[in-house]
C-alpha cells in the first residue's frame, strides 16, 4: 500500500469521500452535507503521507460526486422554493359583474391617476 491506512478508516478524514467514489448509493443527505469539500481537497492535494495516483484519482472522483449531490439538492430546494413563492402570490381571478369590477378599480387604483 502506498498510503497511510488511517486515511480510509471508518473515522478517517477521507472515508466518506472514498465511500462516495465507490458506493454512492450508501450516502445519505446528512452525510453529504456534513462533508467539507475544501478540507477534503486540501488533504488530497497535500497529504500527510504519500498516496498512490490511483487512490488520489478515486478520491477526486468522490469529491466530484459529493459536489454533484450538493448541487442537485440545492437545485431541488430552490425549485421547490420558487414553486411555493409562485403559489403564494398567485393572482386569483374573481368572477363578478362589470359594475363591481369598475368599483373595485376606482377604490384601489383611481388615487394613482387623480394625483397630478
């Protein structure tokens, strides 16, 4: 082995990154958001002990997969928020007689046109 075995142990600093590279179905949403990608990239770029190139490439694949998952979660949260905002401010049409519509318009919008 061309790396310190502590790196990939269950509680190691890059264990979840390695898990994302090889078994991405086992990652939960809480696990994805608990991963600090900046620290993980720093540990991959400047490791404490030398690492094999193949291990480094697998870890970088894990970083990309975690980043992809975070982006997907952000996109789904944003689209959900946009749809809720659109639903909250949806203009409902009220069916009433033309006279009532005219009175409503006079009450709410006539002040804008009479102030000169």
